[in-house]
C-alpha cells in the first residue's frame, strides 16, 4: 500500500489559516489553547450534516440549539415538535433517532456522551462515520473520519483508481495512515475542509492546495477524474395522488405518517400508495374533487416521485384519516419538502387571500 506520503503537517498549517467558521466548531487557535466543543453540538451537527450541505444545516442547528440548548432539553421535547423543526432537512429517520439517542444519553449516561467509537456506536442512530467524527472532533480522540470529502482527497493524493464503493476500505486505511500524532480533531476537520473548498468534485483549486506537491493524481493529470465510482442503477419513478381537504373556515386536513418508513412521524396530506404505475383515484372521503393541473415531482434517495394533486371542500372527515388544522395553527414549514410542494400547488387554487401566513 502506498503510504510513504504524509500530508498532516502541511494540512494542519493550512487549516490554522483557512478553517471554515461554523457555529458548532471551535476554531483551531482556541483548540490549541485547550478549548473543546460541546459534544452535544458536535453530535447534533454531524447528524444534521448526513446527506445535507453545511449551508442548509446552519439555520436548523441555530434553531435547535436555541430551542433545546442542552441534550436534556431535546430529550424532554415532544416528538411532534422535533419532527416539525426537522422538516425540510429530509431523511426523517435521523430525527427519530435523534430523539432516541438524546433520551438514552440523558436517562442512562447522565447526559454525557461516551468518548470512544465503540461505545458511541451503541447509541441509536450513530454509525461508524458519526462515531469517529464525535470521537475526533468532540474529544480529540484518535479516530479516522471518512466522509465523501476525505474519500476524494485520499483517492487523489494516492491516485487510487479503484471505484467506490469498493475502494472505501482502502481509502479508510490510507486516511488512517495520514493521521498526525496529535490534534486529531483539527486534522479530521482539515481534511474535510480541504475537500469542501479546494479538492472539490469539480472546478478543483489545485493552485491553492497546500498538498499539491504530494498529490499523485495531480502529477498524473487525473485528479479531476477521481474518485471513480461504480455507476448507480437508474432510479425508478413512482406515482401517487395527494388529497388536500379544506373546510369552509379554511382549516386543512393533515394526517401523520406511521413512525416507521418513509417520512415516518411527519404531518402530510392524505395520499394514495406510491406505485410503479399511475395511481387510481381513490379519494379518502366522498367529496367534489378537483384535479389540479400541476404535478409535484420530488426525488428521494432510491426513487423519483410524481404526485398528482386533488382538492376538495369538506366539513368533516373520519378521525382515523387525520385532523383539521386551523389557518392560525397551520405552518407549511413543518411539512416535509414533498408535502410543501403539494401545498405550493394547492394554495394557488384555493386563493392567496385565504392562505395562511408563511414564514
């Protein structure tokens, strides 16, 4: 294995001058003085950052830590409040596991996170990446953090042409070989920052890279092509119908999805099942239904979804279908993104003068 190269000295020097500012991060100068971040903040940010960009997470992190400043506060929160606050971040199983983990740490560990990867991985929703990130960043423990940025940097430094995901363990070993003898948290964040700002998937900034002289892919002229990836199978398209039901006073009927499964625990419009062919019109109640012209298109991890939208007025509905939410209580931002798209279509038909105030 080509492991004679070491990039840690140059990378840490670069990080000391160019570290990104993030609300959950302790800057390198402060860490050198012995300051460590709040493990609660590190854990919360790492869970939020899974499959999500730093830019998108900032507002959510601020809102969560303002509303629930300690892990004990989050553990005591109502499930519905947390799910609503999470709306728009996607991958809603993360929010459910967030609550499970907060309650376990509060009830069983006196509100303190374990400091080792092995113990952290016993907690709900914490896998190898998150355990390594918390160990290194929160506790300055020796742990190899491997995300997409780190994979890309290692693949280019060592000109690894084996495609992902098969090359993951090889890249993990290379990342471990580059670790310094101290400053593990800073080093983990330095590699991620380099991948996010310099060694990017496209439009590489090689001229600004502190480790360019040691980069084998750059020397070979193949850096933009790495890492190679095994082609993903084409995502299937599923179809369904969303039903927006409105009372004469403007209240809207919302249903809560089962805790398990896609959009688990989230407030949604009643829908048909999502299948491989156009859904048959199976309205949840008898009413004068109006088919709206626009169609919602949304992409999940494993499939594309096309939703037709139908609108009707009704004064009552079975209790097992859902509950009417008054205009004053209705907050579109508490819906998952796909259901916000349904509302954006329906509200124009209903009429702007009857729409709730959106934040």
